[in-house]
């Protein structure tokens, strides 16, 4: 799994699939990116998939204190770093909150 240093924090993610459209998956607290594995196997033939380990989960680092605004900025910078300007964001719980903030701010 690739790790990118974004705003001083190492963020872990997986890439899978192929296609012109990118779908980003973000999980809730107390899970990791594997929660989306059943969906990945169903979608990877048609979409490029980015599956994130949210701050402090899986192999992603965290900062203290941690807030949604900083997390949102980190994920925006990750998308910029990956040269992704348009994605479909699929978030579960806090992952959805991050996606909503990204949509509003960017």
C-alpha cells in the first residue's frame, strides 16, 4: 500500500481497478480500509479506486489534536498530489463527513 506524506502526516491508501472515473472510499472510526473490500472486488473492473486508511487507522498516522477541518485539508492535498480533480467520494460515517467538507470547500 502506498503511503504519502501530506501536511507532515503519513497517509496510507490502496489503489485498485481501472477506468476513467475515480471512486475514493473512506471508512468510519474503529475500522480500516478493508471494510470496503467486498465493494472493491465488485467495482475494480470499471473504476479506478482509491481506498484510504483514515487518520490513526491502519497504517495512517494522526496528529493531536485532530479535527475534521485538518483531515479534510489533508485529503484535499492527497487528491492534488495524486492529480485527481474530480472523484466520487464514498464515505461511511466520519468518511462521509470528510467527503461533504471536501465538496463544500473545494
